[in-house]
């Protein structure tokens, strides 16, 4: 028995087989892992990607729109691999919308989850990435502050995978944490944004929904604008509704329904009559703890019936709607963040900060589903802010990079950089940095950042000049 009352037993040391060896290993195949692997493999390095589930895409497969492609001034500020991915989804599978302006979210890009899984996997395979599903990262192999590889658990058993550089795209900083990199969780009180089990309804008359909002006389508006003017809905067939607070209050009062959210959040799907609902909310869940995750799944699922009853009985256009499915897993908004060579802060975001080592530009506002109540905090900065390379480089471990929602940022800054277009942009930068590191035989912390930025521009990544204009590829800028 330990001091904490937890019983421990000794696990005998054992030899485990080395199942693979790569130049670059990416852990996690979500938005950031996808682009990290594609960029790392772009000139022929041996790249592996392990994913605990049976598909790639991460949170891009749970019915969410991709946010972040358009900036607060309306222009596109994420390009490169994320843009290529969206274009291919649209071209080959009708699996993505264009980047649609949205007054609240700046830009929304609707994607079809099944198309995401298929196209992302095709791109990885074509790029020569060795994808390994059903494989859980179980521990980092560290010697003298160098990560030699990882231990994995799967049906195969326990094996080791070795790599020169590892990129942690687990969303939870699983690799960094296991390797001894200092990490933080949540706000000053340890509170983390609550997770949501997304679910899907069909049979929704989305035109009736949007026109009810657009045409309601001002005094009868059920849609307390929540920053999106009602007129917007008259012009847009694909949209996100965030609001209808008074309808929720009415449903609670009249029927005693339990709705864990102040706002009705409806996302139109790409298929006619289909919508995804982002309204369950399980406060107090810790996405790095299996027991807590299980509780989250149980409570999230239990919340669905009342939310469906509310939608069908109170929200226009839902009269004939019916439940079809939940997302494949509880969506986790926030867990660990690494402490890196630089910690991005709320001040950086709100000051639209430029960084000399910028590897991506972002513009999504600070958007925090508050850990302690049913509301949300939103803060805009009016323009774009840079993501510095140093926030992808963890303290302590020389040959590890982190991309996605667990980079080095405060709780508040993480609320802004967490959206999926930004995660894909960070992944692309991390993959390219890993490639430069392996090619040049230098630790990622010591690579020439100007070389990384040059390569980013050469590959069509959006970066800014000091005056805020788009930076051109170096060869073009010189001409
Ligand atoms: C409910 C909800 C609503 C959101 N709404 C939006 C929205 O509308 N638009 C938007 O752009 N963003 C939204 N976000 C944010 C966004 O989805 C995430 O921040 C983003 O997907 C993070 O990307 P990532 O690559 O860091 O991690 P993830 O998308 O979480 O991907 C991580 C991947 O790593 C795998 N993995 C994790 N641990 C291991 C392990 N130990 N071993 C092997 N594999 C592992 C996972 O299976 C997963 O595939 C939302 C998030 C949630 C939860």
C-alpha cells in the first residue's frame, strides 16, 4: 500500500521485440498527426504513424466543422497541406464545403466524417507513411533526455518502435508526459473545458430552421443573436446555429428537461436533412483517465434523450427529425499542454502577435467552454496571430515535437489555437521540422528556423510579413 492508498505490484522487467524503426514516428492520426506524417514523408524519409483507433481523422470524424481557415478579416489564412486535404475531399468525395464566412466562427468548412477517414488514409498510404492502427502508445523510451522510441500495446502484445524523431499528436501530450516533459492541465483551478458526445439527427428541414431565424420579427426572435445576425441565415444553406437560449429555458420550465448547455448548437451536415448536435456536456471529465472517460461516455449518452426531445418539440424544422447515431467517441476539448521553449498566452493572441519563428498563422478567437458552468467565453482580437515554432518544442527532451491542441500554451491561448485548421497547420510545420532535423542530423530544437520557414513558404504555407501581408515563397519574394 502506498501513502495514497493505491496498491502497487511489481511488473517484472522483460525483453520486448522491436517491431519497426523509422526516421520519424508520429503518434496519433488526428488533424495534426495527418499533416505531420505527410510533411515528414514528403521527400522520402521512413515515416510511421500509430493510431489507437481503426481510422485516422481524430476529432475530424465526430461531426464537427473545421474552423480556422478564414481569419477575422475574412481572408484565408491557412493554406498548404490542410488546404490540399480539403480540396481533395471536395473534389473526389464531395466531402467538404468551401470555406464559408461565419460572423461568429470567422469561417466554417463542413466535412463528411466518412470521407475524412477515407481520403486521409489514402493520402497517408500514397505518401508512403507506414500506418499502424489498433496500436496504443504505452510509454516513451528515453535515455539521457533523448527519446529513442516508444512502447506500444496492441493485439500483437507489447512491442517497441524506434525513431530518430517522435512527433506527439495524441492531443493529450501522452508521449511528452511519459517522457518526463513538464505539462499543465486546465485553468488556474485545474478546470478543463468539458467534453461533448456529438450526435446526429436526420429528417431536419434545415431551410425551415434557417428561414425561421431569418424571418422572425425582431421582437419575436428566438435567436438571441449570439453574434450572428439573423439575416445571415437568409443567405446561407450550410450554417451553424449557436443560440436559442430562451427556447432552452422554455423547454426546461415547461417539461423539466435536463439540458446541460445554455446554447443550442446545431451544425448542418453535408447530406440533406442531416445535422450534428454539439450540446451534451460532461463537466469534470478528465480525458487522460479511463475511469473518468467512461463516466463521461455514460453521462454524455444519458443526456441525449432530453436534448432530442427539446429539439423536436421546440426548434423550428425539427418536427420530423429523428436520432440516427452518436459520434464514435466522446470529444475531448482539453487535457494536458506541454511546457515548451515558449508558452503562448492570451496576451499574444489578443495582441495579434508576430513571432520571428512563426510557422503558422491563426485567427480563431479565444473560445472557452467554461469548465465550471454551462456557458462559453469568446474573445476576438480583430486579426491574426502567429504560432511560434518554439511552442512545438518541449522542454527537456531534444528530439521530440508536439503538434495539435497540446502545444505549449496557456489554458486561454489553447482555447484559440485548438481548432482543426490550426492543428493541421501546426502538424505540417512539425512534420517538416522533423524532416529537416533528420536530414541535417540536428535536434529539432537546433534546426535552422529560417530554413524551416523557407520550406514552409515553398510548400504554400501561409505566413505573414511584418506589415501583416501574406509572405511570398522566398524565390518569388526575391524576384
Ligand atoms: C466537442 C468538441 C467540439 C469542437 N468543435 C470544434 C469545431 O467546431 N471546429 C474545430 O475546428 N475544432 C473543434 N474542436 C477542437 C478540435 O476538434 C480539436 O482541438 C482538434 O481535433 C485537436 O487535434 P489533435 O490532432 O491535436 O487531436 P485529436 O483530434 O484528438 O487527434 C488525436 C489522435 O490521436 C489518437 N491517440 C490519442 N492518444 C493515443 C495513444 N495513446 N496512442 C495512439 N493513438 C492515440 C486519437 O485516437 C486521435 O485519432 C472541438 C473539440 C471538441 C471536443
